[in-house]
C-alpha cells in the first residue's frame, strides 16, 4: 500500500480506501479544468498523506521506475474514480467486496488530483525518452465545495514559479493507467540548480535531499 490519507481541518471529505485510490484508480474522461478561476475562492481542506521514505538518495533512486529531468508545461484539475471489480471477493484485495454493483456510488468516491504536464529533457533511468511528454499526478483540487490541499507537497507549477527554476528532477512511479506520481514530495521532486538536484520540500525528519548530476548520470551508464 503506497499511501494512507487522513483528513485534518474542519471540512468533511469522502476518500476511497487507498487500495482503490492508488492501485485501481482510473481518470474520468472530462474536459480539462484549468487551475485558478472560481476554484481558487473555495474554502481549503488540508490533508496529510503518508509515503514510503528512503534512508539514502541511492535507495530512492533505485526504487524509482524513472528518474528524469523535466521542463514544466501546464497543470489542470482532474478527478480519479476507482475501477470497481465486484468479482474479487477478498476484502483484503478489494474494499468493495460483498457490495452489490448497483449500490456503489462512484461519484462519491472521486479523488481530486492536479495533473501536471512535463516534457523530459534528460533521462537518468527508466523507459522514457527525451522529448516525451509525461503527466504527473498530485493529490489536490476542488472536491464537494472545498479545495483539497496536501500538506508539505507543493505542486510542480508552484515550485517552478516560486523557485524560479527551469527544470525539475523527478523520481517517479508509473501506474498501469499510464500516469506518473513522485515517490514522495521531498525525495521525489527535486529542483535542478547548477550541478545539483535539491529537494523542493523538507522531509518529515527535517532533512533535505541533495543529489549531484554526476550521481544521476551514473544511473544511465553501463
């Protein structure tokens, strides 16, 4: 299980069990909803998420399915819905086990995300190519009249704007639906400055991840 979500603050939110949220989600096909606009005026509901963490940068690099330098292009809001399969009867594998298909309300199980489009400028590891466009998802966005914001996980577009950087280094997981997520907000999203990639957010322990470009480029060498 990759992530557990818990609500903090005053606004109630409905979140699907994580096995559904992360492993079985599929994005609903809707027009892209740009950031800002009327959504920016919504009251904020803060959420915390637990991610796997790694003792060293080397272990984080080894865990990532792709390590890439990217340029940020654009972001939009989307909603993820679970791919419900009532044929799986084991509750440990399927949170919907024992529920009749007609009783499942998918609209109540939607999870808001911010999708960021990035273009790969350098590949350090993984089955991606320079020039390829990736869609990276982060938790957050409008949901039931509130704006969901994940604590300690700045959005890619905000990082680029506030840090005034051209490129990020991302340590990514790839999911069956084709989208990508960072390993975690501090070790998986790095700001590229000179010959070093530095974490964009401080980890829970107060540490800052630093990885040299030389260490990154060694990943692609035989």
